[in-house]
C-alpha cells in the first residue's frame, strides 16, 4: 500500500465503503430474523388449518362405506339371505353399486367382496363388472391383516391401480396412482363378517389440500403414515415409498433448521392418528425478501462507492498514470521487446527515472549487437576451419596414388579416381549450404573410392539409409568428418580390420544418423573429456583442437535445429566408438 492510488483507495474503504456495508449486513441480519419468525408463524398456522382439513377429508372417506347400512338394496348384496338372491333383481343391485361409486369424484374403482359366496364385483367408470369367484382374497396380506384385526378399515399406501377382477371395463392403459381404503362389513346385530368394500381413490383430492402449503414450487410437503411410508409428496417419486433415511433423520430431529432447509412437522390425530404432515422450505426462499432488501442496499452502496471512485479517480489519474505507463514498458522489456520507446519530457522524478532507463536500454542494445556480430564472425571462422579439414596431406596422397596408377598402366581406375576427387572438390565448395542426405552419401562414397585406392579394396564399410531418410535435407559436410575420423583414428593407427557402419532411423519426431566402428575405442575418462569439450557453450571453454570436428558438428546442429539437436557419443563398452547425430524433423531454422 505504498502507491498513492492504493492509499487513496484504502482511505475510501476505511471511511466510506466498509462502514456502509457493515450497516447493510446488520440490516440484513435483523431483517432475516424477523422474516424467519414471521414465516414460521404463518407456516404453523397453515399447517394447523391443513391438518384439520386433512383429518376431516380422510374421516369422510372412511365413513363413506357406512352408507350401505342405510341402503337396504346395497346391504342386501352382502347378506344374500336366500340361495338365489344374487340373481334376484340384478338391475337394482347394479344401480345401488353405481350410486355408491358416484358418491365421490375421487373414487376410481370400487370392489365389493361377498364372503358368503367368495365372489366380488368391481365398479369402474360407473360400470359394474360381472361377479367373479375370489376364494383366496382373505389370504392377501392387507386384507388378511384387516380381517384378523379389531379395526374396521385399513389404508394402503399409494400404488398404481389394479384390475381386481381382470374385468374388461378397466383399460390396460390406466396407470393412475391411487390410495386404497379397505373397509370391513359386518352384520350389526350378529357381528357376522359379510365382506369387504375396497375403494381406490385418486390422489388429486387430498393432494390439492396438501399443495396449499406450497408457494411457487419452491417448497415441498409430505404426508407420512405411522409406518414412515409416504402417502403423498410434492415430489412424485417419493409417493408410496418409505421415507429416505436422511430425510427421516431430519424429520425426527428437534431442530427445525437443517442448514439450507427449514423443516416443520405436525403429528395428526383422529382418523389419521400418528400420521405426520411435513413442510420443507428452502432457506433461500424463506429469506428472499430479506435478500432483496440487502441487494438493494448493496446496489446503493456500489453506487456510493462508484461516486467515490470517480472523485479520487481524476485526482490520482495524473499522478499514477505515468507510473503505470513506465511499468508497462518494463513488462514489455521483460517479454523480450528491447526497442521500447521512452519519452523523458517530464521534469520530475518519473521523467528522471525514464531517462535513466532509456540510457540503460541503449547500452544493453549496443552490447547485444556487438556480441551478436562477434558470434557470427566466430561461427564463420569455425566453419572455415571445418571446410579446411580436407587436409593437404590427404590431397597429396590421393594425387600420388592417382599418379602411381597412371604410371603403371592405362586403367579406367584413373578416370574413376579423378572423378571422385573432382566430386569432392565441387561438393566442398557447397560446404555452407543445405543438401540432401543422398548428396552427403555420394560425397562419402567418392571419398571412400579414393581411400580404397590408398588402403586397398578390403575396406569394411556399410551404408544403410532408406529412401525416406535420403530425401531429407541436412547441413552439408555433417557426416563426412565422422568418416574421416574413422580412417584417422582407426586405419592410420593400425586397426585395419575395423568395420565402419553408417545407418539411420526415424523415431517419432526425431531423425538419428549413426556412425560407428568396432575397431579403436577410447577410455571412459577420455569419453567424459570429449563430452565436456563438445557440450560446452560455443566459443567457450578450452577444448582440444584435435576433436574440433566433433565440436563443430555439434554446434552446427544446435545452431540449425535448436537445443534438442546435437551429438551423442558412446564407446560401445570398449568394443569400438559410436557417434549419433540427433536431428529434430522440424528444424528451428529453414533449410532452404
């Protein structure tokens, strides 16, 4: 915080922005608490009212079958006083069943089970099915539980509607989710079991009641029976299933605030004894009004802050802008731009600093230019040294050999030797150019033809370079010095049984050219010395002039292809000597 602009912003934060926003947070906290208390009070009132309505609704559905005791025709269906009574007055029976079916809009299907004849009727869509024997109905789990208990009714959790009698009046496409009420019918006087009325009711009736608690689909409501089964939920995937363990744990907890959600639970009574009505409200929805108030205050605070920024912006502009411009110039220099323009017209400390930076950059640029020219000149000198490696004593020996052949006899070999020599002379003139690998190989073969005349035809040399490699371009005179080293350090030192191999391969994005012999070798200490001399930075160190050829080849590869290129040396575990030229397939410098 030493800059002027930073100090101005710090003052703004300390005396304007921070106090204002602290007041906004205080107001938000107070508003949040008040909204929470009010929302909880409203929710509790709503749940009390809804619980009464739900209890009354289910009580009406439970009491509905008692109507048959006041309807002689309908009650006669269960009594069957005579053997043929089920066939007497069928129209009256069907009319009574249809009337019962039409008493409530929520009823989707009604089944009448007559225990005396072990048969049942179903009513669907105001149509009555033919009777069907159901001798095992009382063995069904829910019916058996009701039959063996002292209660008169049983409520099953919601499920898809079932065609009880496999009647044609119930279409297969009906997948309505219904809640089932089983009601036991007995003779009031004799307490004789007569049968069971099963009612499948649509969930929409009491769903509308439950959904009165929900606002804008942000909240959710559940109706849970004593066995923790979901009898209704605003999330349809939960209906008819057991309450998820995580949700059940939150329902049984005493704290209504569970972090992101606020959960209210009320235990019902009457016909829904031990049932629970649960309302879940996301805290973000409950505190929406408080957040809106805080948001408005924050916007006002931002406006005040922006005005403060504008007030100090003009004051700090002329002071901080020159410093920022100077900083940008320094960053540009760090990025590699050494020709950044400097203007030192100001007479203050900033202008003085800019003037000294300009003088410093001028000195650096002059130094770089001088070092660059020196580097170019050194490379030229080294390259001239490489071109001169066709030693005079070799030319003398070669010409002497040609003269000896000419004196002995008229032989075509004379022509071949002269041709080889002329090829070498012409190729050496191109020593600073890029050539095909094939041209370098031709030059080596011309060189070898002369050496064969010198040492005899028993030279053991093989060149294996495929057509793809031979079509590639490389710097000229990059392989031949390695072949010359073979004769200098192998044949001329008495290792005339040595074998020279030249081969190459492409791996991924790298071309590797290898020149190796199995004759003379070097010690590990000598190999380490060679590597240190070769891998030193160009024109630094005190390497031996005896191996200046290897050093020049390595430097030329690095110069043309970058740091990933160069030479690799190995002694083949004392069984010879190996040199590898590593060349990336995409050189950094064009080889045109």
